C-alpha cells in the first residue's frame, strides 16, 4: 500500500534553490534560535522543511521550516556538515492553501506576529476566502478573525458581517414621535 503523505518522499535540495515565502508571520526569539541551532548541531535535521516546488523558477518556496533553513544559512558548521543540502518534503498546493498550511504548522507549536497574521487574513479574503473557510483552514474562531480584520482597518473585510443597530440617531426618534 502506497502512502501519499509528503513525509514519505523527502528529498535533499541544495539550500541555494530554497527561498522563504513572503507571508510567514511566525517569529522566533534569539534564545530559541540558539536552542534550535544547538538541537540541529547535536541531533541533525530530524524533520524536513516543507516546500512548494516552483518549476518555472526551479526553486523551492518554504511553507514550513524557515527557521531550520535559517540555521543552515547562518551557521557554516551546519552547512558544511550537511553539504549545503536541506531535507525537503514537497507539497503541491495553490498559494492560499500553502498560506493556510503555514499557519496550521505554526499555530501547532508557536506564536505569531499579529500584524502579519492580519495581513494573511486580508490576503485570504482578497483571494475570495470566506470567514468560514479561514476559520476551518487556519483554526481560528470568528472573534479572532474579526479582531485580525479590525487591525487591517479595511472595510472590505467586513462585507460578510451583519451589524446590529446599537443606537438610533435622535432625528429618527424625533421623526417617529412626530408621526
């Protein structure tokens, strides 16, 4: 029986062919980056990074594993030991699905930069993804999506939301009383 999970098809890719994506909101503090380096130095790469292969550019775009990639870029000893090759698991998905994959991977283990998360929600909305889709694929509840939309300040992000009337202008009350 063949298993189609990408983890069963890890390949070695020259780090020069790997590029970061431009939407990852995950950040790692310097102490954790040192710990990641120490871990890779002691144990090697125990997990591949996840990439999308862009055949037109002949590059691998990172979906998950940017910080593991950074360790090799920033530490010559790791680069030399690995001969400049990164273990890569490839997924073939459109950009909106890759963005969702990045968030799912990150949320399962870390924290996010709120402004960058807001931009991802904005971009997914611009791709035509509904709040329900974002909720399902990014593991967010409606309140979290609403807060992230508020940060971007774009009215277009609120077109699906029904707002109640919290107040009535005095003129309308006066008009109703006059009738």
